[in-house]
């Protein structure tokens, strides 16, 4: 990390005395914690970037590093800088690195066990029974790997909670940390063009979950407005599902805990989340939970179909002695699931879609990743994410109330997305556009684009096309798989 930061970033290493000139309270917090815990002072550095970030790295408490960005110093007050530095000191005191290493070890062991079972299965020849017997421990090992992966994400989220609590204990200022989180979320929206994914795990908050609260703060620094966008984080059941894939707690849940600390310290809370909780209790629970299990299955329909097809194919392969049925039914199940997934993800758009704004959309607590909402947004493209790579489909649109990500899907798949990223994405920055598509609420709230209109031209996007093309192609391949396998056996290729 030292080498990377020195080689690829503008970074200045500072003494504690130099930090004291920038933030006196921060220097006092660092000195007090290190004296109390009998630790060496961490090395301190300023990262020359407008992105508001702060992170800690190292292997042992006595060689920890804390890096603050210039953007963070510019957007936070002295007590807020001290609060986020105390948070990072919490990571050092709690020895998070050791816990993450332990989690990674279990992940590696489970995956190596799965890989070994898979290799044995490949060497088993045409013996279906033996292959099945070997596959069982392999499947168990891979399941352990997935579970540990999610536990590692949980551990990462948990360590953020403990670091927040440590910061409150050291500073006695939960409101300072709450304000810092909201200000950082807002400032992130001012620097969307910059890539911050590389330090996502180390960052103070997840850029995706910061979109909603950052939008609300930029529009109106009022607790009621900010509280409305936090309803989804705290009460929508999909937020729990999405948080499982996040390295940080959702912003609403994090601010709620900090508000509780403020109440325990008999301080006036910065953001009145009690009112938000009362409003959340009045939400239509039937609308939120009635079809949740079915929606989760539909959201993952392609994988559910593939697993069911594999199980059915395995049973029929053993009973009928036809090995071609196993891959055939697995592909057919995947294809059918993909068609079902695409049908629910991308319903027909109405001929006339009412114009909406991003803040109003983000305040809707009932939105989810499956059942999307047709939208028409008017605003300016202010950036794009990692243009030139496979994921170069996300444009960043800002309207009069906030910011949303807009995802473009080329008809030509990966190659088309690559060409879009290097030829068409950059010229769109700074243009006023009208975006039509489906809004869905995930960790990153986004619009799946159908049409992007500028004053001079229209840009089409085809998210539904690939869903249906992949589905029909998988079914066709599954139907042809038995004959294809038979032919390969006849010519001696298998």
C-alpha cells in the first residue's frame, strides 16, 4: 500500500504537529488514544484528491497508517475530522486486519477443497455414481465458501459498527460523526467522475449507499428531507438483502445507531430519526412483505431454474443412464429462469411516462430491485464510471434535486459496452438529456436506460434484449446438448 500510494497518487506524509495545524482536535484525539492504549502514533498522510475519504491500513497496531484526503479536510469541520479519525483509530485498536485475515483463510481453504473435489470428479470418467459421490463434498465445500464470503462481508460491516462506537466513546460526539457521514456522502456526489471503487472496502462509507442521503443533504439540509430517504434503508426488506452484498452498513441504519448513542449521552440528536421510525411504522407492511419470498426467487430466477434443472437432470441421468440430460436440463432451467427474470425486471413501458425527479424517487420506501418503476428524468450527465471497461454502462445524471446512476446496455453485449465507453460516454458529459427507463432501488439506485435524448440525437439501450437473447440461447443449447454430447463421444473427443 505504501508503494502503491507513493507511485500512483499524490500523497504527503505529515507529522502530528503538522496535522495539529490542520485540525487541532484531531491531533488531540490521536495523542490521547495512543497514550491511553500505549501505542506508537500512526503514520499520517494527506492524499491530494478532492474525493472525501479517509482510510487505515497496516498489519499490526504499531505500524498503522491513517490517510486523509484533501477533499475530506475541505468539507468537514474540526470536530467532524476528529470524529472520523477516531473511527479509523478504532480499526487499529480492534486489530481488524487479523480478523479479516482469518476470514480470508477459511475462504481459501473452502475453495481449495471445492477445487480438489472438482478435479477428482473430472478424472472419474463416465462413472455417474462416482462423480455424484465426489460432487457432494465439493458442493458442501463451495457452499461453505459462499457462506464465509458473506460472513466476511458481515465482519466488514460489523467492524464499521464497532469503529463508530469507539469514535463515540473517545470523542463523546456522535453528532459529529453523523454530520461527517452525511457531508461525505454529499461531497461524493460532487466528485462522481473520479474512481473511488479501488478503496471501497477501506472507505468510511459505501459510495452506493451514500447516493440517497447525499442527494437529500445537497437539496435541503433538513432532517425531515434526509429522514425520508432513509426510510428504505431501515424498513424495506430488500435493504437487508442488498446489505449482505455490502462491505459497509447502510447509511440509514448507521445514522440510527449514532442517534441512539446521542440519546444515551443526553445530547440533542443531529437528525431526528425518531420521527423517521414513527413514519416507518405506518408503512403498508402488506405491500412491503407480502410477496417477498416469491420476489427473491424471481430476482434470482435464472439460478433457481439452473439448480432445479441440474437436480432433475442428475436424477434422470442416474435412472435412465443418459448423461446428456444433466447439462441439458440445467441449461434449459437457466434459460427459462432468465426469461422469467427479464419479464419481471423489464415490464412494458407506458406510452406516456410522467416526469419525475431523483429526490422524490429516492424517498419512495416501496421500491425494490425487481419491480421497477418506469421513469422519465430531465438533467445533465456529469460523469461516467470506469469508461472503457465492461461496466462502462453507468452514466451519472444530475437533475434539479439530486443524482442517479443511469445504466446503458448495448445490443452487442460486452463489445458494444466497451465501444460505448470509449467512444460515446465521454462526449455526453455536460449535456442536458432526457432519460427514459426503469428505476430500481438496489445498493446503487439506478435507472436501466431505454432511451437517452439530447438536443441533437437519441441513444438507445437494450437491457431487455440481452435478457431474452441469453434465455432463448440457453434453452436452445440445452435442447441440443444431448445430441452434441453424443456426437463428441462418437468422434472420441469425450
